[in-house]
C-alpha cells in the first residue's frame, strides 16, 4: 500500500511560564491509503496534539522543534496559508469528539452540506442537493430528504457525528482524522459509528487516523495500531499482530484493563502518566512499569523493529 501520510521524528513542545516544555519526542507513524490506523493512549499522552500537528491546528504557544509531516510526500510544515486551507477540510477532514464544534447551530444540516459541496465540488442547485442527499444516505441517516431540513439540535449525538462524516465525504477528503469520535456516545451508538467508519473506508478507500483511549473499540476495526505513552510512541504493529503478540509492558497493561477480556481479572495501571512539567529520565514508563530495571531509569529505549512492521521501545526487547 502507498503511504498517504507520514509523521517523522516529530518533536514538539509548549512555551510556558516556566519555560519550554517538551510534549512529543520523536513521534513517527504512517498511514497507508485505505487504512485505519489507531493512535491509542491515555488522556494527555500526546495523541491529539500529534494529529492536530498534521492540520497545523495547534495552540499558539506550541512549537514544533523538528520533524516532518509528509502528505503524499510533501512536508505540510512547509505549506503556506493557501495550501494549508486547501488541505484542511478538502484533503484532510477532522471528525471531532464533540460534533457541535463543527456544526453551526443556526443553519440546517442540509444547508451546511450544500455549502461544503459548493466550495469543494463547485456544484450548485439540484446537482448539489443530489450530492448532499447521497452523502446523508452514505452515512445511513434515515429519511435523508426530511433530515436535510433539520437543525443540528434536532439530531441525536450519533446522527450529528454521521452528519460531520457526510460533510467530510462531500469534500472528497482523502484522510479522516477522527479524534475520539465516539467518546460522547453510548456503547451501542459507538459500535454503529465504528461500523460506519469501517464501511466508508472499504467503499471509498478513505484513510482514517483514529485517535482513541479505548483499545477495545479498535480491536475489530483498526488495521494498524500505534500506542503512545507520555509523548512517545512505545509500540506500533498491524492490529492482528498487536492483539496476538503485544510487546511493550504499557501495551500489555492497557490490554489487561479492557473490560471485555471475559473471565480475566480486570487490572488497572497503577500511578498516573506524567505531566509535561515532570522531568523523567530514561524510559518514560519506568515509574509505572513492573519490569523496570536500572538501565530503564538511566537510558531512553528507542523504537526498534521486533519483526516485520512491529516495533517497540523497551529495553526488555532490545
Ligand atoms: Fe519497563 Fe524498562 Fe521496558 Fe520501560 S524499558 S517499559 S521501564 S522494562
């Protein structure tokens, strides 16, 4: 498969009152065309800021120190404002955790879809309307013609998320960045949205970067998984290989904390992930790792290939 997106050795931090604080260390990951790549980790581990770097939607005090973000081989970090605005929405669309951050409550869902179609496909009148209805049907909104005239507040949470996905499809986006897209939804609707993303990926060939804290959610859907901990990617592998043969102690701990492991004792990971204000030497997971050795406290383990396509950053594996 061809790589549509590559993040290479991204180092990023924030200028704070107490100086520069690094938040991402050498983050690298790639997304193949037509792939769903799940970026997994606890809240605050840097997965959202990694994804937002792709769209250059970063807080004002963020500073990218080094690295590359290649979209179809071109470095997004070198794009000017015009190229960036074409990239956002048209080529790479964001499916946010809260769909109301993307939907305007003052306009009907249909009107917002028509606007997107007018801007990105140059269509108007009946042709634009037909496209809008087609997009609503693709995301399985029932009675699409009637729902076209509904306002966002008349949609349930799941329907709002479907409407956002319809807008991304109407732009012919090549990449969807879905940032915890089901967190605000109940479990049944979560599964429906994941199935929908899977279906769209298969039918349209769109690539999906899925940001989530929930490994159970991606176990049946993702093609590839990268696990982040405290600003670093600590393991990455094809999803099947990852679930059969997890290598990093943090990945193992996350897997043991999935409630769906029937019969197995549910475990929690002791301690808290560090904040960006905490200085940690060596492996950033060492204060919470049950396998910690002296070397782990002194030296940083780099991400190393364990076998084809599977890498982990742990001294136990090197
Ligand atoms: Fe644990 Fe050491 Fe591996 Fe870090 S390098 S995950 S502390 S065993």
